[in-house]
C-alpha cells in the first residue's frame, strides 16, 4: 500500500478518495484514480501536475514500495 496526498486545488477533487492505494508507479496510481474519480483524473493528467514520492519530485514511472508517500502537486503561482 502507498499513502496518497493531494495538494492545492487537487485536494478539492480528492475529498472521497481513500488515503491508501495499491500501485507500483505514480502513473499506475493516477490511472487507477482516474478510473474511479474521473474529475480528479482529468486534473491529474494536466501536464503541469507534478508527483512527489517521499518528498522528492520524481518521474511518473518511479517505482513505488510498500509505505511510499505519493503526493500530487498542482501548478503554483505567486506574486
């Protein structure tokens, strides 16, 4: 099982999402989430969304291990 976190506006789309999931890569987690939560899935497939595993930005094909923390990060603006 991996632990899921959703930051920024992604959290608004993830209110009914379980906090854990079985997946071997962030890309697989995204696919599984998109299948069950289409509104969230559309947001996660935006090209600006980044993924972090254990607090490090990684590619979507990064291998995951039991207990990995996977965070989905929307684009951020400041000013």
